[in-house]
C-alpha cells in the first residue's frame, strides 16, 4: 500500500502526538514500523510534542542499599587473617556398600577405581547436609578461600609493565 496524501497527513498528526512508529503502523494498517520510520525520516519530521510512552508501565523494584560497615568493622576486615587449618587427610578404607546395596541415607563417597572389582562406596550413615558422612563432607566441602593479593596486588603488578 502506498503513501497517499491522506495517509501522510495522518502519519504527521500521529507522530506529533507522540505515538511510536509501531503504534502508527497499527493505526494506518498495511505498513510496517520500519516503513513509518523511513517515511518520517524522508519527510524530515523533527522531534515530537511528547516522547513516546510504553503501552504499559514498567515495574522496577527498588533495591535496598546495604548499610556501610562500621569503622571498627572496616579495620578488622583489613587485618590479615590467620591461615585456616587444613583438615587432616582421611584414609579411605574399603567401603561397605556397593551400587546394589547403597541406600538413601548412606554415604555415597566413592572408594577406589570404578573399573575394578574392588570399587565400593563408604556406606556409613550420611550427615544432614548432603550425601556424605561427616568425614567425607569435610573433604568434599571446603570453605571458600580468598585469593592472595586481590585488586591492589593486580594494580601493583600492572604498574611494573606500564
């Protein structure tokens, strides 16, 4: 469908009212949003009376900002922390459970090579937090350790090369 003088007049009126190109295309019918944008550009229509408004309001919840730490707490954070003690290595003894005998509340820590005949699972009573007994959970779930240096160390390293 072509651009007649009547359709161009409606386009100008709707554009100056602040409707979006897609809204104008729907009202005119038979044209796309891109066709409306192209025609507005060729006509040299300037800004609008009011900016285009979305058809429905956008909900953006506000996020509460965390409170800044107290001065004493900041000093404590800057102090170096002593290294965490490493758990004593646990020696795995042959397990008591196989794939066929492994129950829901048994430790599922694999012991040995799955391709050999002596492969088994720990089989002791599992803890409350996961599929492993207390000893194997200590090995499996290590606390997060902070990387040495951090951003200050990185900046210092980069200064050497600049």
